[in-house]
């Protein structure tokens, strides 16, 4: 039974289709981003000759932000495949920090994993922030997830949201009344 009283209920509209990437032409996200774009899927592999931003291919950093929408209410494991370093926060909790990692071109990419220390709730948005750093040579970043029910996969575009917007007149005040079961 809900407790009697006044509660604020915030209702937001989520925009589907990826995460917002802010790209910097330096390794530590100093200053203003060189470019900002919506990345529908985080599954990148750049060769040593590819440019990552319009003007840079080495010593690049990227910060992706937005929300994930899990299918199941359970514990999830997050995987990052990277060349060179990355770190990730879920619901403002850092779950992985390999930002200063170095990967040689001969190795290609490495995979890091971390369990989220709390259950995600099915069909409830959870915030995500990923910071990525590339030094020289090949570059890669992939965002994967897995749970007891969810097979390991790249997080699909329809499960990522770059932003949410509060709807008009939100938050709403609701007043539940106590009732006997």
C-alpha cells in the first residue's frame, strides 16, 4: 500500500537511436569537442590510416552519454572491446576504469568486463557514460552486454537513447490514498 502524502512524478519522453558522442582532438577531453554526433551503435574499428574526427586520427578521446534500456530485470555484465583505453559509468557508478590502458597494433584490441553491482530494471532507462582514449595506430571500441537471460551482444541501437525530455507540466503531483487490501 502506498504511503499517503504528495509525490512528484516526472514523466519524460526518450529519444531512441544511439548515444551522443563528443569527440576531442586530445587524449583527455580538454576544452570543447571537435565534433558531436549521434552514434547509433558503438562498434568501431579504425585502421591506423583512418581519421576518427574530421581533423585527427591519433591522440583522440570520445565521451558517449545517454541511456540504456534493458530487456530484463536482472544483473548485467558490461563488456568493452578497446584499443587503447576506456572507462564506463552506469547510473553514475563507475564500473570499469581502464582509461590508461595501452594496446599495440599487433594485439588489435582487448576485451574488459565488469558486472553492474545492482540489477537493472526491465524497460526502465538507466544512464550511461563511456570515456574512450586512443593514442596511435589502430583504434577500436565496442559496447556489449549480457545477463542471465540476455545473450552477449553489441548493445543494439533500439536499446540506446541519447536524451530524454520532460513532457509539458511535468513533474506532476500525485496524492495516493491509503486503502485496506
